[in-house]
C-alpha cells in the first residue's frame, strides 16, 4: 500500500499543477484524486508535530482560520484546509499541500477544520493533540438529524488521547468525550441575557440526570447559556477560560483563566463571534501562548470578509452577511443580530439552497424552525426575497407577521438591487448562503455600484 500512497501523492500534486495552469481553484479535487488511488492515504501521509482540530455546528471555519492566522503571525509554518473542504477530501488536500514530493511533512503544526460527520474517515488516521468543539446545535435535518446524534458520533471516533476544549455554555457540547482530558470555555452574564428561551428551537430542555426541566442563570440563545437543574442540582461545567466584562461600546472582552487575564478586542458585536474569540484564546492558551502576546496578535486580526463585510458609500451602508441555508439556528442568529442593530434597514434575502437543485429536492422545514419573527421589526423597512425559493420565503415572512407592503418578490437575484427603496441613511443587508455565495457576491457588487452612482449624483 505504501507504493499506492506515493502514486496517489504524485498524481494529486500533478492535479494541483494542472488546476493552476487551467486557472481553477484547487479546492478538494487533489484529495479526491489521492483517495481514489489510495483510500487510506491519511494512514501513510507524514503528519506535523502538533495537530489542532476544530469542529462544531457553527463557527468552526472562523475559529480555525483565526487560530491559523495567529500562529502564522507568530512565525509558525501552518497547515490548514481553508483552501479545500472540511470533509476527508479537503483534509487530504491540506496534507498534500503540506507534503513534499518525497513524502516529508513541510509544516510544524496543523489546524484542521473538521466536519462532525467526517470524523469517521479522518480520526482513525489523524489524532489531534487538541480538539475544539465550538457548539452542537440544530443543523441541516437532512444530514445531521439532531445535536445529540452528532455528539454521539463524535464520542465514538474522537481519540482518547486528544485534549478537548469544549463550550461549557452548551450542555450538549460539554458532554462530548467525557473520558478525555477536557477544559471548558464560556462567557459570564451579559446585559442582553435572558432566563427563558424566546427562540422556536431549544435543543436541550431536560436535565440529563433526572429528566426534569432545566432552568438558566442566564441564557443567550436557543439552549446556549448557564443551565442548572433545580430538582437534582445538576449544573453546567465551570469555566477554565471565562469571557467576562464584555463592552460593546469599546468592543472589548476580558478573558480570564487560572493564570491571569487580559482584555481582547472583539471582531464585531455578534455573540457568535464573541464565542469564537474566547474559544480561540482558550486553544492558543493551551498551546502555551501568554495573554500578553495573544492580545498583541489578536489586535491585528479581523473576521473573514466573505462572512461579514461592511461598506459605507455616501449615506448608505452595505453589509454582506453569510446566512447559512438549511441551518435554522445560524439564520436565526443573523436575523436577531440585524433587528438589534441601529438604523433603518433593507434586506435582500437570497439563501435558496442552490446546491440542492440538481441532486435532490430541497427540504424547507428549516424555515419553520428559524426565528424569522425577528424580521418583523419596525426598523426593517423592506425585505426583497428572490430566487427559486422566493415564494417560500414570502410565505414564512407573512406567517411571522411581516406586513405585505414591506415584502418584494423578484425572480432573478441579480434584479433584486433594482427594487431597493433607498431609504435615507439606511443599512442594506445582502444575505447569502454557502450555496449562493458567488451569486451573493455578485448581487452585493451591484448594490455597491448603485450606491456609488447615487453618491456621485448627490455630489454632482
């Protein structure tokens, strides 16, 4: 099989060259080639000295990129699968890039974003030193069923030698790999916290010990918060890494552990990204970095601009925002974020699961688990629904109570910008999913062009 491994390595490296010559992105195609020739390629490929894995329903891409960027800024030679996918073919592609033609590993550390369902194909051969699980929440029902199913999947395949960094504010995540060495991160009470769930989905309502109803000292969203059972005394784990004293005016948060604390700059106000920062700090502290050094390194970072990007032109502001389709919780968090932001808003909503068109019939049930009701807010003046699921989106908006005069339907996504009402000083949100990413960028570019035209007309 070693012979097959080398054939697979050389063939996949030739595939990378061919893709570059033809001006195609390498993505995960080299990994597909390698696994076709040598199915257990990961068994033989040389590994870096240290391997960090990042998994979870939401945030794993942002956090793995954040950790990789910090390590590179510190001069480390990092392997990362950001160029490919987070399944086995994408991770094989990362190893191909990080391996010489003679089979030697060229990297000193790997930071791998790992899809939860793919651990069955990856962890028999790749044993992370540290694994972060950001959260386990409701995801695509067609693929991931429910969070406990994914937790049990992880429990079955995570190596016993891997040190776990887990979200203490998520009881499902905090019950992953109970036999492993584990540390926990979380965020202390915030001003915006509640004690009762206001979302349509709550994936952890019952005490795992006595099966009575759980209560919360504080609750962020869905089942994420500081849970306890008033019947048997069960409670969420204590924090080893605690985010506290958040200040959304100064955009800072303090992260405290047993050895000290420091104040870090926040990437933006989103609770997702606050958790992303705290979890990344926890992993890097486990790698031995001091708070002082991390504060300096984090101050130079921003979030991936394909996931959140704000552009101001004239009196209007364009915000491009990734809004995952088929993921009720991720979309709910985006809608919640928008309705709490200041100013009047218009929205182009276009996450229509384009990838399902040729392969299967899209299941729209996620729309009814999603808190679209957040969009029924006086500051949201106009919502444009477009694309193949525009009728479904309009129906869901009407069920959420959004007045008909605030909804516009457009068949083609690229025509949506022409329907904007251009309310003075408003914020225009373009919401796209992973399937409609390229189309979302195109629509956002059209909006930005119209904004520039309006600015030029005003100045002229």
